[in-house]
């Protein structure tokens, strides 16, 4: 007859639990995944590069926007930071004076040129259709001339090609040719104005509005930022760029036209529109280039509301001096700079450092932005292992480089694993979630 023995049962249960615990504890601690290293973001010490913003006048309104950076290295792609289609969203390098819309004088004619070309595009090398000068066109010439506004002479019945009309309007700032183009392309000035304002909206130039084709109306007004973008659009249009590249000489088969856009060419400036009205003061749209060695940086700008040409000369000259100081090859991500530090529960440490140095040729108007660091989850790793990427905004573009471990993170010994069951079992549970 068997007898009930509680002690034996309890002993057997305890033994079973010990065997079970050893069976789980051993594999969990000796073979299970390690706890992940903790990562702390780091900020490298500032490098030698410093911001060198454009010098812009405090009066009126002004803005500059980067266009392109060209380098002689055939393996380095051309960096285009401003292009047709996204100009309205592009952040300017700098803005001076007021950010409000101001009367923009003949900068309005650049809107007219772009809107007409959007409606009546010109194939490459084609001068376009011939437009007959009407009685209304001739009356515009007489009327504008009687008020002292800029004109280029026309006669009823003569024919001008679309390109010739654009030349007279862009280079000669001819008011009568602006109206002729608007009526020819859209049927009436009112219809043109409606189409032009719709076009400005599609380009993102929401701070600008036109009330006429010429800019003589003070209601044709724009922000300096929009007008710098407008200059970029004009420079990217092959027809307008081709007209601006021509020497100041007689139009083919038509009247002589003085180039009113040319200004400070010896400073590297290409004028797009230069004009004056009592309401607007002097307004200047332009592009400019700065060369450093074989690299070239191009930017677009607008200066509006200048009191006189002496002020315009001084302000654009100061801007170009600041461009020659500010446009250079600047380090953005330095080799070996640490952007994060790893530490493990067993005391190993390492840093996430830049694997490939990145520089940027251009105008560093502001210091590079806050770094965006993306890291992998790691427990161990050899020195040089890629464990993430760092990106910064510099001059309107994103610059990035891989991050690597600067030293090996070794695994802990067996003793540490056995003596830290909570950490090891927690890592095992986390790995199986």
C-alpha cells in the first residue's frame, strides 16, 4: 500500500522547474539575440565654412535665387536647383527690403513675352508667323510716344514676325509692341490680362498680378521673390534667352532697337528687363554668373523700387561683390564627423561617422540645415559597417552621405550573457514580436 508523501511531490516539482528553467535560461542567455545598442544623436563641431549671404538693398524690394551649378568634372552631374515648372516653390537665397508686391514697370513685359510664347510657341530656329501692323497698333505707337513712353516705330500695313515683335518689346522695352503681341495672341488686351494672371497662378507666382501688357499701370505689381523667379523663367526660355544673347543692333529688316536691358555686363550680369516709371521707380530683372576656377554658379535676381540709376549701380555692384565672396567650394558633410553615438549594455561604444565627404559649390547664403539622421538598429558590428545615412539641406538641395561605425562593437562574453538574464530574455521577446 502506497503512502502519500507531500515532500516527495514538492521535490519533484521543484526539480522539474529547475530543469525547465535551466533549459530555457541557458539557450535564452547563451544563444538568444543581444539587446540593441542605444543611439544618441550628436552634432559635429562647426567646420570652417560659414554663411555668406547676398548683400541686398534695404529700400524697395529685392531677391536672388540660385539657378545652376556647373562643374568641369564629367562624372559629377550638373546640379539644377531652379527650373521651369517648379520656380514658384523655390526658396530664394536671400530677400531684401519689403516682401510686399510693388509696381514692377517693364518687368510686366517679361510676363507678356512668356505668356505669348506659351500661347504661340516658336519652334527652334523659326521666326514665327508674320503679323500685320494694324491701325490700332500704329495708334499705340503715336499715343505712347506722345507721353514719352518707350516705343519702337511702326507703320500700318507692314509685317513683323513674332520674333521681331518680341525683340522690340524685350530689348527695346517697346510699349506699342507689347500691346500688339497681346492683341495678336489673345484678341484683346482684356483677354490677355485674364490669361496672364491665370498663367502666373499656374507658375506659383501668386504674389504678382498684371493689369496691362506694358507695366505702365501701377496695378501691375509683383514681389521681388516672384520677379526673381520670373527672371529665372525668362532665362530658361530658349527664345527669350536667344534674344537677350543678341548684340544691340538693328532688327532684321525692321527699325533699329537700343538694348535697354544691358547693365553691368563687366560684372557678369545679364539684364533681362531694366525700366522706370514714376510709380515703380527703377526695376531690374537679371541673371548673373560667378566663376571659381572652372566652376560656374548662375543666379537670377530682381531689384525693384530703386530711387535712381546711381543707387541701382551701387546695389548691383555690392551684390556681385558679395557673390564673388560667397560662391565657393564649401564642405557640407566632413569625412569622419560623428552624427550619432552607440553604447551597449555591456559597455561597448562606437560612433556613426560620415563615410564620404560631401562638398557643395555654390552660394552658401545660410548655414546648412539641421541634419536628418537615419540609423539601423544594431547590437554588434565591425568598424566601417554602414549603419545609416545623414542628409542636410544646403543651398536649396539635399546633400547626403552614408554613416559607418568608427570602431567595432564586439559581442559580450558568455559571463555577461549568463549574469544578465533580464536583458537577454527581453531581447529574445522583442525579437519575436
